[in-house]
């Protein structure tokens, strides 16, 4: 997953613990963990993190600030894509 814009806020340490979602949805923390448990990489857009003042240390363990080139490499290796 390549997070951009305000989506990077979801993977800031402690942020998912404070989110109130639709009561029919699982907690955000659980959804992030499910993605991680499935072996999916979580990548964060560098300019999107920078504008918020986030550094690598602000993000959940295993989440990586990296450019879109890393995402494109995964796509070239056969990763599926979905954008919305």
C-alpha cells in the first residue's frame, strides 16, 4: 500500500488508537494489522509525510517513507494495483 495525502495520518504511532469509524467497520488498528499480517508493505509518500512534519520515527514499525519508485518496482514484479 502506498499512502498519500491524509492517509499517512493513519500510520502515525498512536493515531489508529484514537480513530472513530463507522460502527460496522473493524477498528482502524485492526485493519492496519490485517494488512501487515497479509504480508503487505505499507509505504508512505515522502512529501506527504514531510508536510505533516513526520519522520520515520513517527510512523508505526515497519511502515517506510519511500518514493513512488518503490511502489513501481513492486508493480513491475506483479503486484496488484487499486486506486481510489
